[in-house]
C-alpha cells in the first residue's frame, strides 16, 4: 500500500530564514511525486512533478528534490506570501490515483 | 474562462437528505477525481473516472454515487447524507500522465 508521510506538521519561520520540508514515501514503482501548495479556502495548486531519484525542479524561492525514499521542498529566503500548506503526493505505476500526505503548514512571519 | 469549477461553494443540509455536488472542467481532460479533505486525514480519494461512463472507487466510496455522462462534468451525490460526511470536497482533473488540477472546493455541513 502506498504511503506518504510529511514532516514537520507545522513550521514557523522568520522572513528570509531558509528551511526544508520533508516528504517520505513508500510506493511500488513510482510514477511521479507531486508537490502542491494550498491556501486557506482554496484548492491545491500544482507546483512540481518529480519522476526519478536525483531530479530537481525550481520555481522562484522553491526547489524540490527527490531520492528513492523521500523528497524535500527547500524554501530559500521565504517571504510572508509563501505561507501556505504544502502537500506531497505519489502516483504508482499503472495507476492514475494520487496518494497524499497530510501536509506541512508553513507560516512565514515578517 | 478555462479551468475547473465546483458548485455550490457552501452547502448546509440535514441528515438523510440527498445532495449533489457539481464539477465542471473546460480542459477536456480524460480523468476526473473527487476527494474529501478532513483534519487529521488529509485528502482522500472518493471516486474517479477515466472517461465518460467509466468510473471506479477510491479509498472512501461508501455513501457516495458518481456519474459521468459527459467528459466535462462529474457530479458527486450523497444519497442519504450523514454527519460523518461533513467535509470539504474537491474535484480535480488531469490528462493521463499529467498533474491533477483542483477546483476551489465545496464546504459541506450536515446537521
């Protein structure tokens, strides 16, 4: 059974203080690891897809990396507008369904 | 505007009533999905559809019914609502190898 565990559950940072969010996964034949951002009252917004260990993707202050067992979402010099819940999900080979982790609630204080 | 829209955004109903949540997408994506999001459980898949007239159960399908007569629409029906179905419901769509794109959800309260 596919499993996704995100840590920490919540993270509070000062503006400009870089950090990383973790997503550990167990999946039979990974066919994509997905990162989403979710703002209060909104649906998840797609950020990145990673397919193989060693792959990296970047967007503004965010960089996602992937190993065989986990993914990291690095946030560099964050701003208050980066405050959101970040969700990780996996898709296994032969399936279209995603299995989501419970998310990390990130707060950036000015 | 292109995208995925859900209606209503908010709904209050009583136990035992039937309620239908609507989802419409303009991308002509093959796949559509229904999730519920609850504190402590994250996003859980209820039902999904690979194409018109093809649907399949997800992780938590009990008490829900779906249909897909047209590619762009994927309604979710609670046939006899229960308090445990109070939740935020999200619809999503994707192409076969693409990422899923979500609507802004329906917040459903069952009294």
